[in-house]
């Protein structure tokens, strides 16, 4: 990644991908290498990624609540299966 580049892809495929992108953005912003305009763009992307992560966590929480209300117990190995 070029010193002045900011992550362009803010439509992550997964929660983990979004978290990686957020970590990269934070590192770039903390480095002090970004201009004001680049910092604002990075901040905007960070807000978008944060909202995506919050949405994913909320969906997971609702799923867990639904499963608990039905009295079903799933094992850790089954957690990621459809």
C-alpha cells in the first residue's frame, strides 16, 4: 500500500475482513502520514466499517437470543454452519 493510500474497499465480505480494514485504517491515521483530506476520508470509511461490524454483531446476538428462546443448544463446531 502506498504511503498516502487509504483503504478503498469499504464493503467487506465478513466481520473479520471489516475488522482488519479498521485496524489498517487506525494504524494509517495514527502514523500521521495522511493529509487532512485523507484523514477525513479514512475516518468516513472507519465509520462505515464500524457500522457494518455493529450490524453483524447485532445479527449474531439476535440469532443467539432466538436459539436460546427455542431452547436449542448448538455446539461450538456447529456455530458457523448454515
